[in-house]
C-alpha cells in the first residue's frame, strides 16, 4: 500500500514540477523581444475613409490583362466587387465576358455557360 501511495504521488508531483519549471523560463514578451507589425498611415484607415476606387479598378484591369494567365481568383466572386469598385450592372457585364465550367447536364457531361 505504501508503494502505491508513492507511485500516485509521483504521478502528480512530476507534472507539477515540470509545470513550475516551464513557468520559470523567461518569455519573449516579458523581455520586450516581440516584433510588432508596422503601422502605416493608410489613406483608407478610419471610420469615414474608403478605398481608392480608381486604383482598385486599375489593379483589376492589370490582373485581367497580365496576371490572370497564370493566377486564378476562383474564390473571389464578382458580387464581392459590387460596392467596392463596381456597380451591380458593371459586375454583371464583367461576369458575362467569361465562360464558367458547369454541369453535369442530363447526359452527365460538363458544359460551359456564361458567367
């Protein structure tokens, strides 16, 4: 019985000592060795500020003409651009320019449809 009590004490004592040892280790934040993200005075910061719509349109145009040949934006929907840099009609016109893989149809075949 005595040996069982010693074994049970060891099960509790060892993790407690390890935990106390970990608490004694110096932490990076306590020493001031933390690297914080730089703060820039962006023009779109603040409650009443907004994005530069013309710049976003230019960036999207560059993407379509240069970057889209290698990089997809398959997780960005045209509806996400409404209110940011395009109106709803403009976004619909942009979406209609592309073909989207869809399906399967009644025959089990994939087909392309207008975006």
